[in-house]
């Protein structure tokens, strides 16, 4: 079972490391990819931090970024 981390809290509280490719893909699938267009700075900041969190895990679970592109491009 994938341990859930509420993405609304990514910018406010520390998160546990991503521990599997399935968990990494879950976070990519549930990420708000439109955060950059938010008028609310707190939404933008949480989205930016979530992307940084996902980028840290990418070399381990998605070295060619194929899974990332699947979700980021939409």
C-alpha cells in the first residue's frame, strides 16, 4: 500500500522519502501540474516544493524521466 502524503501539506511539513517506483508514480499522478498558474502564492509555493521533492526521487526511480513526462505532459 502506498503511504499517503497530503500534497496540500508538502510545502508546510517535512515529507518522508519516496520509497518505491509505485509511490513515485502515485505522487506524479496526483500532483497539481497547473500550480504555476495559480494566483495564490501559497499554492504556487506548495507546487514548486512538491516538484523539488519529486525531482529528488527521479534519479532513483525514473532515470530517463519517462514516467515524469507521462504525467507532466498530460
